[in-house]
C-alpha cells in the first residue's frame, strides 16, 4: 500500500496528506519514506509551485 500511495503522490493524484493517510503513516514519516521509492519530495514540491 505504501508503494501505491507513493506512486499516486508522485503522479499528483494524491496530496502528501492523502497519500500518507492511504499508507497509514504520518505526513512526516511518509515524506521520509518517499526516498525509499525513488520519489524526490523537494523536486515534486518545487514542480507544483512553479
């Protein structure tokens, strides 16, 4: 479930909070987990604000 939540977050289908809820983790823990799946939190945040 965590991997799927990370994929949905990366694709923009879920927000960080929604994906964390889906993975049943806190936002902080989920954000830390993203790197385990090759997802860059900083890169995604920058892309969404540009």
